[in-house]
């Protein structure tokens, strides 16, 4: 069943009893039922009795083996059931939206849209309207804006009223997209810290710190307003506490997929992530993705942001733009939910297995 799922995520099972024949002898058989999040059309009754995953990339497999056949009246009849949970493909990506907050999102004089860095730089034909925003909050003013243009959908938490939760009432706001009410909250998976601890990362006040690509782990991260942090290759940073980017960040190839910052938000100081690339008077752009589910994320200044941002709350101000890079949807997560699409990449991995009590 796992091999079948790797080749075809739509596989639903054996569609009944399969006999295992050996010559003239029948040595029993089996029945396989595969249940996705939405249930199994071929065996709805079996799936309705199972506890299904809320992750659309996870399948629950029920295999029942029977001997000497599937007839309970046969002499020495016996059966056994084994269950397993299987992950299809890579874990769902974290970065499926331009902005995603568990709480409030506040915007001032901001353009939000998208592009695909796999197709080249932003501009011309590479300007898209997938600058989606998502919040788990459903109360009035969950998303507020002044002088904003949003080219993408805005999704609020379950049970909310979009007309009150989305508050764009001043400054000539434009929204080109749908207003959506989620059926359930999107869970933000906990950061799995990787790499050897290297203390604090501090760029010089008036100089450049150049680093090769790689995976790094720091307690804190600071780039002062006169400093520059440059990466010569793809980099992944795990930061346990605060992230303060006041200076210039140079990402390899100006590709957002080449700089992923995971901010765990530990401790009081770790609850804040600041991106003010180049300072308030500079138009220095920031290319990268930030995942900070436990932190207040504050983005200011004049330079555009190319990538994606996830935070507990998000504030975004300063006559600038947020260009979501659609290529970030290929960045795998930790097995949590950020994008719900399941991609068949020829892999299926068993997460767990068990034998139910009958």
C-alpha cells in the first residue's frame, strides 16, 4: 500500500478482499483501505469509523489479513488488523502566503502581490496576484490597513465576519481578491532547531560580514543600521531569541529561497523580529523568508521585501511592497500546515503503525 501511495497519492486501497493463491492452495488474503483527510469514496463506512489526520498529505491505512480465507465460517478462521499513518511526499510547505499571522496583521502604505523567482526577477510579465494573506484571528480589526493595495486573497479565522475582521477604511485602499473565512485554524508547527550553537550573530556597525551558504544556529541575530550581512550561497538560520535586521542583508542571487530565517522566539527578548533593511531612508530590499510563529514581527523602512513572513502578529509600514515569492512553496516544512497541497514526488514514508484493540 505504501508503494502504491508513493506512485499515486489518490490510491484508495484494494477495493475488497484479495486472495493470496499458491498453486492449488488458498492461503488467505487481505483487504486494504486507505483514508485521506476527506474520507474514502470506495469505502466510506470503514473510513467513517477511523480517526483521520487533519493534514491533507497524511493517509491512514488499514490492512486486514485473513486466513484461510475471508469466510468467518471457515475452520480455523482468524484475522488481524494493522494500521499505519503515512506521509505522502515532502511535508507541506510553510510558506504558502505572503503574510501569515496567528493574530493581528497591520499594514500602512503597502503593496502586496507576488512573483515567481524561478521565472526570473520581479517585473514585467513576472508580476502576479497571489499575494495572499492569512490570519487565524476572526475578531473585528484582525486585518487593518491604511493606503494599501492587496493583490491576493485575505483569509480570516473560522467564525469571523470579513466585513468587520478586515478593516480597510482609510487612505484609498484597493483589494483585488477574495475575502475568505477559514473552516479551521491553520496550525503553526514548532521550530525544530538544527545545527551547532554558535553564540550570537553580530554584523559590524560600519562594515560587511560575509558568510558562505550553510545551516547556522545562533542565540540572537543583529545587523546594525550601518552594517551589512552578505551570504554567498543558500543559507538557513535558526535563531533562538531575537532577530533585529536594521542594516543591509545581501542574499545570494537575490533569491528569497536562498535565505530562510527560523526565529524560535524563546525568552522575553526573543518575542520580537525587526526587519528595517537599510534603515528608514534607504531603499535596500530584503530577499528571504521569515518563520517566527511566536514573535511580533515588525517590518519598516523604504525597501521592498521579496519572500514571505510568518509571525504571531505582523506590522508592516513604510511606502514599500511585499512581493511574495511563489517559489517558496517548494520549501518543505516540519510536517505542519502552511500550504495544503500534496505533491506526488515518488515518496511515501511511514510515520507510525499500530494494532487496534478489537
